[in-house]
C-alpha cells in the first residue's frame, strides 16, 4: 500500500471506460482496487465489473419483521394490559389487527430501507475512497490503486484511450 | 430484403412509378423529426444541470410578491382562523348535530386524494416502465408531501380539543392507556404515517444525486444545505447500485401503501352505521377518485411550474398528453364506481337510502351534485379524446382545474350531505359552512401553494440524472425504410 | 359478567308520557348540562341528554303530535364505542352501560357520527351558567368544558353512590335501588328504571310485555331502553 499510488482517469464514454477496465485488469490491477465514480447509473454488467452483492434486502426484511412485531404488540399485547371492551368486539379482532399489521410492517420496511441505504452508502468499500473531480457532467471516473512499477503502463493505457484527465487526486473531505 | 421482394412479386413502387414514399429518410432528418420528444433530444448533462439550477435561483420580483400574498392568506386565513376556533370552540364552525363532521373532514379527504398524484406518477409509472414519467416525478412527489402535511393539519383542526390531539399517538403515558387500535382513526394514523414517511423518503432518495450535483455547483447557504442533505454522495458504483435497489423497493412497496391509505380513509366512513356511508364500494371508489384528482392536480402544478420556472425543455406537450390520457381513463373508472354506488343505493336501498339519493338529485345537494357530474364526467369525456386538446397545456390546465373542483364537490357531498339524513327522521338536519370554515379551507389552499412554491425553489425540481438515463436508453434505429425510437432496458 | 354486576335498563311507557318535559329539566339540573340558548338550539346544538321528539300528524283542528322521550339507548353493542381512538367511551362491565369518560375526550366526534339515534351531545362552546344557576351545580358531576362529548349515562353518579352506601352499610350490592333524575321526576311514572339481572324487578316484567319494542332493532345495537307501544301506536316500528 505504501508504494502504491492512486491514479484517476476521467472518460466521457462508457465504451472507453469498459475498455480501460479490461486493459487495467490485464495489467494485473484487481477489481477490488478500482473505484468507479459516475454522474449516471451504469450497471456493473455494462462496465464489465463483477456483480455487486449488497446487504440491503436483508436490512429491508429485518425492518419489516420489526414492524410486524411492533404491530403485534400494539394490536395483540397492548389491549390486554388494560382490558377495555368496546362495541361488543373481541379484545383482539382479526380484521383490525390485519390492517394494522400490514401498515406497521410497511412503515418499518420503508424506514429501514432508507436508513439501510444511507448506512450502506456511507460504509467503506474496498476501492480507494476519494472524491471525484466533478459529478455534474456526463463523465465516468476510474480511480485505482496502482503499485509503483505499473504506473507508467497504467498512465499509457489511460491516455491512449482518451482520458480527459490523468492525475493523482488529493484526498478531500466531502 | 431484396430476396423477400422477389419472392412476393412486384413491389408497389414498380407499379405506381417513382413516389416520394419510397425515398428513405436519413437518420439526421429522423432525429430532427423526433426531437420534440424530450428523451430523443439529448443535451449534455452539464447544460441540463445548469438549466435546473437556474430555475432554482430564478426568484424574481413577481415570485416574491406571489409568495407574500400566499403567506398572508395562509397565516391569516389558515392559521389565524384556526387560532380563533381554538380559542372560542368548535361552535364557530357550522357543524351541529347530526352533521358532526363538516368541511374540515371533506378537506382532509380531498388533500389525501391529491397526495396520490406523486405516488402514482413516480411509483406506478416507474414500475410499469412508462418513460414519460422521467421529468415529472419529482414535481409530483413534492405535491404528495406538501398535500399530506395539509391533510394532517385538517385532522388537528377538526378535533374539538386540539391541544389534546396528541393523545392519539401511541406513547407510554400517565393515563396508562395505549390508543384504541380498533378505531378506524388509528388505522388512518398508522397508514398516513407510513405513507407520509414513505413518500417523503421516496422523494428524497432519487433527489440525492441531484443534491450532490447542486452541492458541487453552489456556494453560501445553499451549498451548506445541499452538503448536509446529500449524505456524502460520491456516485460510486456501489452507491448507485444500493440507491437503485432502494428506489426499486420503495416503488414496489409504496404502491400497496398508497392503495391502503385511501382505502383506510374511505373506511372512516364505510365502517360506520351511517346510511349512504356504509358501502363496501367506498374503498375502491375513493382510491380511484384520489388518483383521478391527483393526476389532474399534477397537470395543474406542472403547468404553473413549467411557465414560471421556464422548464420548457424538460416538460413538453408529450407529458401533458400522457397525463391527459390518464385523466380520461380515470374519469371512466371513477364514473363506473360512482354509478355503482349511486345505482345500488337508489335501486335496492331502504327508505333512508332513497333519501340519500334524493338529496343529491333533487334536494339541497343538487347544485353540487350536477356540477360534480359536469366537471368529472362531461368535460373530460367531451374533450380529452381530441389530440389537439391533449397537446394544449392551457386547455388541459382548465380541464384539470375543473376536475379538482368536481372531486372536491364529491367529497363535500359525501361528508356533509349524507349526514343530513339518517335512520330517524326527527334527527335530520342541515349544514352550512361558516365563514371560519371557508377561511380555513381557502387558507389551506394558500398554504399548499406557498409550501410548494418554497420547496420548488429549494430543491431541484427535475431529476436530471433520470432524464439523462432515459436519453441514453432512447435511440433511433432503422425499421424497414423508417427510423423508429427504441428504448433499451439499461437497469440490471 | 362479574359478581355484583348489574344490567340496568329503562322502560318508557308511551301511553303514560304526557311530554311535560319534566325529565328534560331534571336531567339538566342533575348533570350540570348547560342551556345553550335559543339560537344555538335552532342550529341543532342542544345539550338535552334526554329530549322529547315528536312528529306532527294531521292538520288544523285535527293536529296531533306523536312524541317519545329519547335518551342514550345504552346499547350492549354500542357503535359509538369502537370508533373512539382514545377510549373516551367504553362499556362499563359492572353496570352494563355505555359510559363517557370526559377526561379522555378530545372532541373528535366520531362517536356522535356513528350513533344511529343521534343521542350524543357536544359542547360547541364553553358552558355558561348565569348567576345564580352556578350555585345549583351538582358537586357529584364534572362540569365539562368546550370540545367534549357528553350523553346520558343513567345517572351513574347515583348508581355509584348507591353502591358505596350499600357497601358501607354492609347491604348486598346487587339489590340496590337507584332512580336517575328523569325517572325520579316523571309525574306519571312513565319512566321505570331497574336491573334486568333481577327477573322479578318491575323493569324486567315490563320489558317482557307484548307492547315492548326497541328502536332500530335491525341495526343490532341491543339497546337497554325499551318502549311500550301506546294505544294508537303511531310511533311503533315494525
């Protein structure tokens, strides 16, 4: 790590970016050392990258389950804490319970998914953690950790494929 | 191609001689022809972002005058009248026995209905893959959040002891009581909470990349605001992947929540023993009405936003055309449910049921009833089949305004009309909205417009990345001698 | 049903009722129910927990009124109860009546909407008791502020007092005798009050009469107020 520097190339084109990634991989730089920043979503299939595994579905399901439990508490447990009979209905009527279980599950699912995605998006990942130059344009930026001996070759690849900028980015706080 | 021609015999062009129709269209000319479609008229993202940021910061003198007027109406008519009502009591409203619920509840239902606009446009259209939703989702979702806030405020307004209204929230308290979860109002509370949280977060999630864009291009207080709200967005592959998964989850989840919310609001009425309200069709009837009034409200808001914020590049006639078609379809569906409800009550209902239908067709509700039918059925069905009408934003604005009036009248008739007639004729009564109620209702409209005007200048109203994504997916390809638009499915 | 519980009921004999409205006045006096004034009553905002409702029949010299006292029917399957989100109206298991808890009420008025008899009253403004009426207020009953629903509760304060006195005197609680204010005041004994759990009580016997009916029976609310048809039965409900 100490001898590896981080290089960045900025491209205007999906095709050239994918070609760059292929060549970098051929050079021996692994996918884990590469971060791609873009102003538009590109699927990992389009980039030729390995598919991304995400914990988001698990977080969503866990929150939904938490919602179900909360709903069960309010509809099935709470009425028994202080029993009040209303309108000749049973203490835990099935139809009202069903409606509320659905709504509580949805509420917690929604909240959990949002908090999950915010948490996951701010968690560190394997590639270099640097801010890109500017997200506002149609540009894709490729950041990668490059060991000293491969730097020259990497710079050649980037420039030959028409990267707009090739440089070592500074670490900047967001 | 030529092999096929030989097999089928002489080609038309051989028989009729050289004709213009055989001349192939060049790609450049095809692109020009199709450039009135937003997604086939690409511009650099840089330029689009600049347009959107300009519209954010375009707050001229007229804008501030309008905001000032709306603020006065909202503060005086809405907040002021409400404070007056809290001080003196519900008696300043026109409600009485048997009309215990009046215009405030009608307003509540109306605003919840308007809130269905956002979810329909951004969630259902996204799930169905309707590309015309791309530039309009955020404007619609902003409407949802603001109208839900107004709707919730009406729940507070209609409560006799407003200062005790918070008891309906489930929290451990010294009364030793959880609220009564068997009451339809509690279904309302949790459902509206789920929907409000859901649609606000659904507004927020796709906004994050645009906030990051705005963060990088503004200074001062705007920069600080966007920096905080962009939640550290850098645009990495992993972040995009998670964001798109989350948006997909939201889109799927918020659709059943949307249906359930207005069904539950309808059940505030249907679960009672009130004649005319106790109808099993109320659930679907209200949901349809909500989508109908929501789509119309989107047309209204888009028209105003487009003209005042100069968004003519993004919002084009094709979007109004698509929304107008939706308006027509939902006019049909609403008519179907309305007629079912009315007809069943009229034909097979008991004595008091006949009173309910008579009070609409011949009684005090008759002017509102016929106006409602005119705006909801006659006007849309008479005009929206015409392509010229659908491509004219001004006419659509007026038609949509009429639909909103008609849908408000529908709520008004159901809430205030049906309570006037009940099982025991000596309990029949009348209801006239008082000046306080009218002031609060108009003030709420001002509050909605005010909040929307402020929000639309705070956050980028067009999701540029979604529009650009759509433009990447749309190309022209040859199909025989013609060039046709093709849509690629870019998402994983 | 717990031990020492009652099933209070009222029987109203429409043959004996003269519509003198003494019950209305007595109820106002006993329960601190304010008089709202002529203008508010004309808007439909009276606070009469018991009221005489009437239909006019005929014309001119043949004009007649058919009337009946109407009060909270104390339904066993009360539609007003499940819709209150705050448990402000609940079913009292020991007395088998529908009670209103003023402190919990926030004035949402859902109960009023759902009552098919429209016997629930709302305090539209703060009640005003002009001097010296404020000295006549019953100390056993809360004075309600604006924004609270109220209705007849079979003078629960009298029932509770009778219970406590019976316990204090060591007498059996299930045999207490109570009369709400309206029953006590009625000059013709048209109103009879008692415990349906006791099959020999006058109320039980009258409730079994072939003249007995309940209002809006088809709604399934199971009221505790029984009416006895009058002779020319204009207000009977088939």
